[in-house]
C-alpha cells in the first residue's frame, strides 16, 4: 500500500511520485493550502493539499482530522526557502498530494498525542493511543534493539537459547507464587515461574554448557515504580565456571548494552566491593556511588563516654555511626527536618553536631568530653559549616538507617551527579538471612546457592557463612544478580538441612533436581539481569512501566483490558473450584 515509509522520504526522492500511508499527526488549514504531518513508525513527513494540484483532494482534506489513517499519492518536492524544518529528518522536503484515501477515521481522542505528558491512568487505559506517540515508540524500538544486542552477544559467546515452562511446580523459599488450577487434575495447581532457576540447572546437567533466555517471570508481590507482577529478565547459566567467569561474561553484556543504547562507555571495568564493606561504608548492599558520602564507625571515640545514649548502645553491643555533610551551613529548620526524616526511616533518633565559629554546636555537646569533641572533629576533618549526623543502634539497624539517610541527604542537598552512571559489583553476600516473619534463617538468594566454604561442620554462626553470590548495581539500583550453584546432591542436602527443610520435604519439592545432581552434574553458575530495569535505567526513565508495552498498575490491574476480572461459573465448575469472597 506504500512505496516508502514517511520518515524515510528524502532529497533523493525529489521529483518522484510516491505512495505513503500513515496517521494524521497534525493538520493545519492555511486557507489556500492544507498541511498535514503524516506519521508512521519511522517518523513524520509533511504532505500538502493544494487546489492548484487537485481541487478534489483539497476539498476532501478539509474533512480529515487527527489520527485519521490515510493512503496518500503525491510528488516529492523541496520545501520553499525559509519553510524548512531542521528539527525533522524530512524537514527539507514535502509531498504535494494528487490523491488520497481515508482508510479509517478516528473518534475524538481522550488525550492529544502531540501535547504534554497525559495522565498515566489515561495512558494505560488507552495504551494503543499512547503507543503511537513518537517518544514512546522510540522506547520500544530501543527495547527491540536491546533484545538483538543480547542475543547476538550471547550467541557469539557460545550460548544456546532455550524456552522453559510457564506451568511448573510451586516451590518454597521465594516470593509469593501466582497459582494456576489444573482442569485435568482436579485439586492440583501449577505455579507461574518466579525464574527458570531449576530448569536452567537441569539444562547444565543435560550437557548444554551455556544457556540463556530472555524470559518472562512472575511474582505475586507488592508493586512499586521499578517492580511489576510479570517482568522480563536475561537469564544466563554456564557450566565449569567460577565467580570470575560469570562476572566477566556479565560485564561484557552490560558494556555492549550500555554502549549501544547510550552511545557511550561508563567507567569500565566495573569496580567491586564486598557485601560487608558496602554495608559498613554505605549502609546498603546497593550503594549509589554517584556521590561520595561514606558512613563512619565512630564507636571507638565514645568507649569511655558519659553520654547516656551512646553508653547504653555500646554496652548493649551496638555501634555509633556517623556521616558528615560538608559546607552547607544548615539552618535549625533544615536540621529538624533531617531528624524527622531519619525517624521516618526507622531511626530511634538522630543526633546532629555542627561546627560554627570554630566550635561544636548541638543539644548534646554539653554531655561530651573535650577529648571526644576533639576526636570527632579530627575524624571528620570538620570545618565551619559542616554537620555530623549520628545514629546509635545495633549494627545492622544503624547501618540500614544511615544508608537510607545518606541517600536522603544526597537527594536533598544536590550531592548526586545525575549526569553520570556508576556501576558496582557487590560480592560475597551472606548465604543466609534472618526472617522476622518466619522467625528463622532463610536463603538470602535462593537455596541452591553455593557457600564459599563447606557447611558440613556448621558451628551455629549462621551470619558468618559467605555465599558465592554477586549483584550488579547501577546508581543505587540492583540490575542483576546470581551465584555459583550447589552441584552435588550431598551439598544440596546440607543446604536444605541448614534451612530446616527436612529430607522428605526436599524430595517432595525438589526430588527431580536432587536425583539429577546424582547423575554427573557439572559445576555451574549463572546470573540474571532485570531486562526492564536495565532499559528504564539506561534510557533515563522514572518508572519500569514506561518500558513494558502493556504494564499493570500498582494494584496489578490492566486498565486497558480490565484484568484481573471475574470468570463465569461454568469455568469454575470445570476447574472444580468454589470461590469465597471475604
């Protein structure tokens, strides 16, 4: 129906009669002439309806409106002098229409496609209109490009692409599963996979050596700007590898994606930091390194303190943690606001001490010894205008609160260099973490992660066990993570015992994997990257919904289709399911 795409019309076509097809993006009636911007996936070209060229076409053009679908026949000409549009690739040519056909009309739109960002609820309800906007189409063209880059890079590195089942077995030790009833097996259920973890390990045991998949995953969890119930990840598994092999491969992929999507490089090779160092220095396992505001353990300064808050904390096994904001000369209102912010983040309290007129000022200064004040000044190299913020609590709590507070300070006082990107590998994660909900230790990553040292002679110190696990962080956001796996059945059973998963339960849930591990499983490990999150970060977008063609709201609803929705009683009867709404 067309000779050429709208955005590809050029000077080379001047004098040619061509056929185009697309949508009317804008229409302008200048009396004698009617102009329209015709748009398709490649861009926009101006078409002109002139009574001198075709009176019939000119008269019919008076009826067309925005988003009408047209097929246009006309001659390409150079635009008259001083009417060129340098902001458009086709801005120095136009098409003089000899005839056209309205292929389809359009009702008035709920929002205009050429105006400012519409309300998100409207965008999602009329997603097919939102997807027509050129700036949105650019996002999904970039997404397509990222698919190809990923496939090309991994294929060149010896990987095979697989698909794994969506209807699978529900297993413990993860987020909440989405459950699917089986009509053919009454009372039985499938689970939608949170990841292809077990299947990719089985593929390694099957001898395929290198697997990848750009895969949909499903997690029934609370949503936020960078989380969706269904999402895409780049899933990778490799045989006969150690941590260094996986990190090198993963880094190469990220470099390729970053270079192609952003057209630049960013501080490669990627620096590394252990989990322990990240928590002590930044209070989080995903630190934002675009600003340098480290935390400092100043417990030693107050070992002999008489200040009750510090003394009680230290005697209870806690620590004193601080950070310094330099040269901002905060007002009392600024300081009070910071205290309230820290309390909202979970702090029992926040102490501030500022240096003004060569002296320390704070409601607590009168309780501190001269040597403590001198040591504090020296530890932070305090100058006039500097403020030290201090939290006293158990180590984990103090680190976590100060980590969140550090980010708040960075955002509030403009310390973050938004014009740069900082990647970081975080390694040597704890194998286990304590769950306040379950009142027991659970796998931090998943129960198939290998420890750095054997756990056969476990001494009861859960928090001392280090995993062969790693995350990739960008600007304070985790964009990928993985581990080396347990590849021997006896080692995997030891892990289950550590998690208080009895052997009978392990066989029931993971029997097929345990049996496979007994039949010559190779050492293997891998990594998964959040594909949607990478696109969001690399393209500079605020929400993961912006890079997903048909996203869900924060309540997990699709405003366009109305999902989730009720189903009829006939379907429920076929599934032998009764519903109870409380």
